[in-house]
């Protein structure tokens, strides 16, 4: 592929076919990264709340928060991979 053809396909160039058809890759990447972080934070909060509701002491709360955070982070990673494959091909 020639250099001229490559510059036409680079995402982010105004008026190119790549930017007209779909959002830029780095924009999608930033949004999907937020899914992982949000899922992890939600898991930590939910785990801490669950342990506290069950009458756990601080080590129990920390363990639940860690386990829920890891589980929700993995779910967020799977959601990110699925969304990227659907929207970015």
C-alpha cells in the first residue's frame, strides 16, 4: 500500500471515509475503558455494602469488596471486548 493511500485511511482525518463511517478508534477506546473502571468501582461498593449488611467486620468488608471488584472488572472487560467487536468489526 502506498504512503498516500495509507494517509487517506488514517482515522482522524477530516473528510476521510474512516471518520465518516464510524467514530475514531481512540474515542471508542476511551469510552470502553470507562466501562471497566465503572464496573470495578460498582463491584467494590456493592461488595462492601453486602458484607456490611451481613454484619461483617472490616476484614470481611475488604474481602467482599475485593472479590466483587475483581468479578465486576472481569465482567466489564468482557463487555468491552464484546462492544469493540460489535462496533469496530
